[in-house]
C-alpha cells in the first residue's frame, strides 16, 4: 500500500493541498500533524479505500466538510451532514459581535440577565459557540438546579452555569435540529432547541411557560432581560444560488429566499415588531397599547402573517412603549442587501438604530439593530 509521501506526490497537482491533507488524515483517522511527522507511514487497504471513496466524492463537487462531516468554526469542531449548512467563516463576525454585546453592559447590567435566541440555527454553530465562550455548561448537580428554581420539565432550558444567560435556538428543519442538538451535546452546552417558523416556537414556549411553569419563565423575568436575537437565515437569491457551483450540494432551503433574498428577514422583523406586546399582553391592558386611529381588524389586515400564540396583531411602534425590554438583533446579510435590509428595519422597527459591520474583506456582512429605551 502507498505511503503518505507517495500519495501526497501523486495527488499534488490534482487537488488543493490543504483539502487533500484533511481527507488523507481523515482516511487514516489521525490528526493532520501526523502526516508531516510520519511521511513513510503506509496506508492500510481499508484506509486507502476510504481515501479513494473521499476523493470520488470530492471530484463530484462535495466539500471537504461534507465528506468528513466536520467543520471547524470559531475554533470549535462541528458535526455537519446533508441537512445543515456548513458553517462559514463569514458567520464568525456575527458571533464575535453577539459575544461582545452580551458581555457589554447594559445587557448584563441591572437586575436582569440576557436571553439569546438564534433563529435558523442549522448546525447550531452560532449559539453553541457563544455558549461555549460564555461558559454556559449545564449544572452538574440536580440538587443545585432545583435550589436555583430552574424548571424540572426538560422542555424548558435548564439553568446554565452562566445563569444570567439563557439560550434558545429555532429551526424549521427537524433534521437540522437533530444535528444542532448533537453538537450541543458534544460541546456540553445548555441550549433550548425549538422547532418551528422563525420566532414562533419561542413565543409559544414563553406563553406555555407563563401559564404552566410560573416558577421559571415569568413575564417579570423577561421584562428585566436584554433579548439578543441572532440570525443567519437563507439570504441568497435563486440566481445567486444557481451561479455558485460550490454550494449546489448544500440544502437549497438553507440558502435561498424570495424577495431579493430578504423574505425571511422581513418575516422575522415583522415577528419581532410583535414580540413585545405578546410578552406583556397579560400584564397590560390590550386597549392601552392599541392605536386609537387603527382598528384591530385594520391592523390585522395590514399585518400579513400574525404569529400563532399571540393574542392580537400590533402596530410596530408598540414595541417602544415597553420601557423595560431591550433588544439587540444581529442579521448576517449579503453585501448587496444593505440598503434594502435597512429600509425593512425602518419600516418594522422605526425607532431602532442600525449599524452595519464589515467583514475582513471590508464588505457589509452583519446588521446590528439596537432597540434602546425611549
Ligand atoms: C443559512 S442557514 C444558517 C445555519 C446556521 N445558522 C449557520 O450560520 O451556519 C439557514 C437556516 O435557517 C433555517 N430556516 C429556513 N427557514 C426558516 C424558518 N422559516 N424558520 C426557522 N428556520 C428557518 C434553515 O433550515 C437553515 O438551517
């Protein structure tokens, strides 16, 4: 059987050197450094067959991550499969910004902590990386869990060690959520994964918890928190998708959206604009936040997709009337979408401030939206 050195020579001109070394190391089940330390190591027949199988798929357009089922993201190793988008280096900017926001007062100040909701979580790379960096590992002792008042129902996130940060993550794809749960287990972090459309399952969870688990997720608790929303939703146009051969093997539903790629972000903004009234609907009179000049029927008509689990549709500006809820929202975008996403934010969250963060290549990549106190 050929040695490492012989194989490196043979494939040198055919395949990217880094990709080849990752595949070869994976075939022999050793770290990449092993290749350089042991150039005369002979492959077993089994390892050689594995390598040829990997190269067969590589030549047919599968990425190294899709073949090895692993991708490094922000220094962590993530399991991936055909049901999830392979984490991209661009997304590390969003993670970096979210970590900075969570660490910076006032999100950690006052009596409250922070709730992070990652929408469209895929492999879970965003919330898992944040949780790992902020030390959100599950409590080891069940006793200390009950003492701290955490819910005993497993459907509610257990209090992490970093107990001022609670983390939720949603996805429309059940298969993607299975991958995300697996990654959370591997990294040993505590995240409440929810299946459904954008923020809907989170709202449902709060409503359920409010009515059935009063000791855990109460409205009062939520009102003292900062809510951080992260989202790397599908944002490519169908034309952009067709034009890029390297992404054809990834799930289209994880990459493409209608309306110039912004349909899902628009829906999410619409949901966010309704979030505050839904949260406070049992503590405030619905009439007190209803705009006098617009009937419920009118506002329902204007609001295309009222969320299930929310009492009534609301005008976007109601959000600013809640003087306790603070939100910081991060969206990853395509650099061409800056103007359009900014005008969507102004439409749905008129009093929010917007910052655009650029990636290492200087391209617009992350939209940061702040809803501050009036
Ligand atoms: C671009 S991928 C990003 C995955 C992951 N956040 C990342 O950064 O690698 C978008 C994810 O959004 C999910 N998604 C698409 N439509 C959704 C919806 N309406 N509600 C929730 N998730 C959705 C897809 O299933 C996919 O996992």
